[in-house]
């Protein structure tokens, strides 16, 4: 099978690898679509602490495909099932896993990080990932490309559920990439009265109208604070979501909250932080400051249901598709900010019956 193998920062090579064999507790998936995430870009540039120097890894954690082999002891799945996979596999034993928060497990495994991921024609799902609920059957209406986007969408759903968006709320979203678009869709679904999106790139900003934004602010031409306060008659916004990695944006977001406003720091700062937060404002205005990372399997199930029922349409975010041999072009496109989501697609693979046969 063909796979894009990460060796070290800046080095990813498309290689022919053996199709994985599986044990009685495992599943083998033929990957049909794998979208590129900001995390994939960061790993490709800087590596990851779970990929030690000298190890190599197939990246890709936003994955959908069909089942081609099922271990004898696996229940609930059959050959031909259309499925998607959630990336973070909890240990199953810690306090967070017991509470259903596999995304917060300190001893997690993750596809595309500590486990080989979806930038390959076939993906082996270890038994512990099958048993801990990381494989989902897809609704019939979903294309594989759209299904691959449900994982980042579920992360945004988790962030918004902490914000309790309601019908009278004005929502500010800073960042007009895919995460910004997902947040616009969710805020509109929640019934937000007014949605403001701020961004530097005008082409991406213009796309936000398609997803439900009411007001667009180009921060390369306008001051964010002045524009938001002008639009809200000086009151500020009820909800702010920071979908860009900027300490200044986090600082400004708190300053732009109205009384009893809520903010979600969705994008982390990495090594660029910390942000300066006016805690007096938090105290006297009764503000709520939240941060979320990733999503749990329960969050993903909700997101998959929303998309599967047609209550949101993610297909418009697939800007361009690439074959696995074009992985370098796909990463360059994803990093350029030219469109929304870059998706690696696979037409199929040969030889599974011979090399992937059950032991």
C-alpha cells in the first residue's frame, strides 16, 4: 500500500508499505478520505513528543473509509461497513476516561501521533481502540470526504457547549479558517442573534457569509475592538471564540465581552503564550472563561448525528482533494490558507485479500 511516512520535521516520504495484518480483536479499514488538520501541519514542521527521534509515523487523524477485514472476536462491525475513526484513544482506567473524557486522558494513544494514521491506503484499528468506542458507523447520506471533517467539527461542538449560546446572544469568532466556519455553523444552529467574524484574509472572510455570519471584520484594515464596539453600541459581545493562535486576540476577546459574557480559548498558543487577562474585568463583570481541547467520543457521536441528519452541511468546506502521491502539495495547500480543508482521497487499493488475510 502507499503511505505518507513522517520521518522528522520537514521530511515526509510516500512509500510502498505492507498492508497491515490484523489480530482477532482488530479491524482493517480501507481509507477513502483523510483531511489535513493544523495539528498535522505542526507535527510535519516541529515533530511531536510522542514521536521520538528516530521513529517514523504515518500521520492523519481525520479519517473515513470502509471496513475490509474484521477480527473473529470483534462484534458490531462487518466487512463493507462505512466508518470513521476518532483519534484519541484513552487508557480506559483514569478518572477522565471513567467520566467519558478520553480527550483528557494523560496516557492517551492517538492515530497519526503514537499510532499510524490515515495518510495511507489502509489503517489498522488496534483492539483497544475498537473496544473503547473509537470506530463509528457512518450515516448513509455522508460522503467519505464530509465524514472526515466530523472530527474537527466535534471539537468545535465541545467548545460551544461550554458557552451556552442562546437566542439573544451576539457571538464574535476570531479566525475564518475551517474552525471558524464550524463555529459559525454551530452558533447559527444554536440560534445566535448575531454572528461577527474577524480575520486578516479577505477571501476566507468572504466565505463566512455562506456559513451564516452576519458581520465581517477585516482586522488588517480595521481595529478589532473599535469595530466590535461600534457594531454592538459599545456593549461588547455575549460570546467570543478565539480560533487563531494569538495571545493578543485572547487578551482582546476578554476585553470585548459584555457583562456575563463567555469566552472560549479554542486555539492554543503553544510556546507563544501567555496572554495578559484582565482578571478585574472577569471578576466585576461576571465573565466566564473556558478552554477546550479535542473532543470526547460522546462529543463525536453528537456531531456525527448533527451532520448525518443534515442539520449542518460540511461539504462546502472541502476546498481541494489530492491523491496520496500529492501529499506534499496537499500540505502546502493546507498551510497556505488559500481555501478551507485539503483532503487526501483514495480510489481503492489492491491485494488486501492476500496480504491482509486473518491469521
